[in-house]
C-alpha cells in the first residue's frame, strides 16, 4: 500500500483501506498492549507496520511525525474499538485533524 500524503483529503475508500491494514497490525499486538499500556495511544503507519505508543494522542502522533513527515496515520486508544484517522490535510487545529473512522460494530 502507498502512503496517504497530507497534500489532499483522502477518499473514504482510501481511509477504510488504511484502517483495515492498521487494524490487522493492531490485533496481534492487542493482548500485550492492553496488559501493559491500557489507556495509552498507539499510532500506526499502515504502509510498513511501524508504530509508536504514547500517553496522549499528541505524544504518539508526534513520535511518528518525527520519523515520517507529511503522511497520514491511524491512531487507536488502547482498549477502544474506534480508531482515528490522523492527517494534516484537514488543515485545522490539531484536535480536529483526527476524524473518527466509524465502523459498524456487530450486535451480540
């Protein structure tokens, strides 16, 4: 998969594909992350599987931005179901740059 850059807003399909890859990377890590990093944030770069963990959304995202600038990431709060798609392409104050990637959750 090619990295989504921040020079344009991605399509819904691109965000969904990015999110699917990020979730596949996250799932095998989930048990250890929930045991050791409950409530923290993990920011994933779906292109190569690299990730960073931080106490806050800003902290985990900034760690990844130092490695990879001008690309989009997926950030998940460890224990939450709904990941956040984070990109500077939204060109707004930081808290609005991350949009919830909504997925239908199955009803038990």
